């Protein structure tokens, strides 16, 4: 086990190192060495298929869904059997740059078994044989039953930082909670999981139309500004080819954001989406309440505005632009008294 390192580092020493290189990403915007990425989706929605498509390009270093990919080596720790993976790679061939650990434990691993797996992954990373460590799905390999207990969950997740410190990227595939949740909050279990990861991706169906059966949408929240908020794509089961598709909701948001911004700039207090719809300019097409609600929450996810309330019928979300006091509240400090 690594020893604690309690030596402080001067901030100017960090600044002198400069910004991270532009090619630091394994998959630009989504997977970075030293980061943990969480990918959440419903069962059988296609997250493992998406992963396999990415790994094809990870071997050659060619772009995937029009986003740059760096060449490297990956391990997949999978709950699926060898036979299931044989069927998958018949459609999506993978080379020797990907190593598979199919059902490596007889049941849920013990804490010691989990640490042993990570020990071997750290050794492979140090030897230059591992760049991306994938757990599919996370719940099957967490020691014990810690998914809903924040303290136990963090205790199980913290050892992953040994891998990220060694320079690997970590991808955790996960299932959502049973009830509907706000974008960015669908991951099952304790909220400590979302706080732990650097990037959270949610994979959803593009729409309920039959014509969109093979289309998916990735919604993202990240500490990294390079991460796109949305990415839509299509997969052809016959050819195994992935291609990006235009996201009409993103285009619609961009076309109408200036109107929303202008309305919010004219207000002194927060407003609900229904109230905002009532003051929509009469010379413009007024969006439905549902569409406007999506735009406002999308803007909130992109940190373009602030949100108050609980999102319930009795205490709905109210939206406003950031003000000068917000930075103090964010630090749990009282803002200074200002004489007007």
C-alpha cells in the first residue's frame, strides 16, 4: 500500500509547469490519463458496444465519433462471459492492445481481491502495458455491498487513484437508479460516486421513434472544459460502423439561448420556466413549457445560469443569472455588506 504524502506543493510550482498538453486525452473530452470517467445507462442500451467501438480506434489512434483518440492499451474487467465477448468481437473486432478479464472472481470480490486486481493493473501501467482500465459494470466488482453507503463506497473507490496517479485513465460503466433523475444525477447509489469521478457521462436513447432505434445521445458533466455537453451518434449493427449525427436539441438550444439570456438579464429575481414562457417575445415562436424547461436545465448544466428550488411542484426550479455574491455563497461565506 502507498504511504501518505503530506508534503505541500507551492501553487507557483504548479503554475510553472504550464497547462496540460492538448494531446493528453485518450478520447478527447471524455477519457484522460489521471482521470476517472463514469458512464451510466440503462441495461442493454449499448454502453459496452460503445466501449468496443472506441477500443477499435484506441488500437490505431484514429478519431472516434469525430473526436481524436490516442493509441494505447486497455484492460476490460467484465461481468460478461468469454462466449459473450466472442460474439461481440465477431461484429466489432478488437486486437491484442485490449486485454480481457472475464468474470475474474467467483463472486463479488473481497477487499483483498479488489486490491490485488488493482496492484496488477498498477504494475502493468508502470511497465507501459496499460493506459485505460475499464470496469464493466462497477456494481459487480465493488467489494461488499457499499454502493449506497457513501463512506464504504469511497473506501472502495479510493484505490483507483493509485492507477490514475500512475498515469492511467479509468472508465467505470454503471447502471442508473430506478426513478427518473435530473441530467447528471441518474447514477445508481450514493451521490459520493458522482463527486468522486472527474467526468460523468449518461448514455440515453436518441428518441422513442423507430427510425432512431440505433441512435444514442451522450450527456456529459465534467471538471474539464473540453468535454462537450452532448454528443449524438448512430451505430449500424450490420457493419459495426459508428458515426456522429446532428443533435437537433443542441442546435435548437443554441438558436434560442440569446433570447433566454436577454429575458433573464432584464430580471432582478429568479423565474420559473412557466413564468419565462409567459413573457416570451410575441414576435418569436414560443417554445413549449417542456422544451423551455430542457433549455434552462441544459444551460444550468453548462454553468450558464444559476438554479434555485427543489424541482418539485411546490418548490419548482427558478432560474437566474449569476450575481456578484454567488462566489461567496459557493465558498460557504457570507457576502460583504455593500452600501447602495
